[in-house]
């Protein structure tokens, strides 16, 4: 809640009438509302959808539906008209599989897995990250960095470090402040066996154990089963027990 401060005026000319005060309060409230709505999400709805629904998706010009400064974006599977000033983030390769999202977009994902229009001027938005293989995209907030994995992308905050890559099943961000000072710029893993341990992300990664979910420090391509690291190309894990593939 806003705090109210009282000021004593020595000059009567400094006093505002009740109407003037109310008008200023109304303007400030409206301004704050606009700012709040604007910064909730970077996602922007495409326009001229009624025109586009009758347009073949492989039409490279969106059947000239994108007028008023809007631009035609997408691939041969799905097209969108992004409004003037908006950018597009999504899969531009013509593959049926595509996935992506706007990170923490007001609690909602993108309306389409193929892509979305977004406002690059939004103070909450940094940029679009897209990888043609595995055909995945994400829009991250300002000062966040993209975190990649084999199945999904996420965004890590300033106090986090990405501990996954394309060999990892899920994108994982670890808190930097969990690391002891001797780690320096290196990440650390709160290993269930070893405690907070510094590691080189080019040779190791911090994974979630099957089935406990605890963090375990393993080699770069290994996974954890029953709190033991294993080669996923040779073994499979079932409820904490390993068996040959």
C-alpha cells in the first residue's frame, strides 16, 4: 500500500484545489495501470486473423493480409501478421515439429507452438532465441540468458547459471549463490553425496537423480540412478535400479 505523506505549506499559493488533486491522482493511477499492463508480458497478438484463416499457410506473402505496417511471419505450416513495431519469434524451418514459449508470459504459454509476435521494446524482454535443430524457440526477459536442453529451452536469471545442454533431457538453472567462494565463476552442484561441489561445465553437469530427484554431479553425458552416475547409452534406469539396454 502507498504511504501518505503530509506537507505543511507556508505559501497559500502552493495549495492545490481538491479537483486538481483528484485529477493528478487519477492521471497517476491511469499511468501506473498502463505500465503494469505493458510489462506483464512481451507477447503480442497477431492481427488480421480473419483474413489469414482463408489463406494457405504456404503462401509466402500471407495473401497480402498483413497491412497497416504489419509483417508476414512464420513457415509453410502457420503464418502470423505481427503488428507494426513487433518482432516474431518461432520456427522458420518447414518442419512439422516445433516447440517454444514466452518465458513466464503472465502464467500462460504462447498461443501457438510454432511462434509468436512479441514486443522487443518491452522492458521485460531481451530477445528471441531459436535453434533450427531441435527446432525450438523461446523469448527471454531482459538480463536473462537462454538455457538449452534436448527437449526444451528455459531462461536463467542473473543469479542463476545454466547447467544443461543439448545432451540433457531438461533445461536446468542452478542458483549461483549456492556455490562456495572458491568456485569463482564456476557453477557448483549441491550433490546429495558430496555437498556443494564446484565443477567444470564442459566436463560435468548437475542432474536430478532417478527416483529421488536429488542433485548428483555426473560426467557430461551421464545421468543418475539411485544416486549413482551411469552411461545412458549402455544402461537404463527403472525406479533407481540399473539394467542393460
